[in-house]
């Protein structure tokens, strides 16, 4: 599985009906500035990953995103990798998703 997924690839997977767990990991200030979610996404606090990570089923494809596809996505991706779970993050984050419409 790739380390990243492009907005176009993610749109295609969502439209195809692929069963994806999509996690919005934007900081609250970034979420407040643009409170929309990518369709099907769940908003989670990245600072609390140790609390919620065990509740995420790993038998499905998981895709994560933050505001711009930077440090937050990469650190949560590393957290999952340390547990043996490959989780791609959205290239460019939510900003790229919005720009790709």
C-alpha cells in the first residue's frame, strides 16, 4: 500500500463504493476554519491517537488526512506503522481535497 493517496485516487475509491475508513485529523483550529468533512470521514483528535487507535478496525482500508498532509498525518501514519498497520495519508491534506473539486 502506498504511503500517500492523491485526492483524485481517493475520490475514485469513494465513488466506487470501496469500504474506506476515513479519518480527519486536522487540529481544531484548522477544522473550525473549514468545518466540512470529506464524505464519510470521522473527525478525531490526533493528540489522542493512543486513546482511539484501538477502536479503528484494521481489516478495512484506513486513509487519514490533516490540513495540508504534513506532520500530523505523517506522525499518525508512523504510529500505525509501529503497530504493523499500513495507513496512507491524503497528499496535500484537506486543502488539496478542496482544491481538487
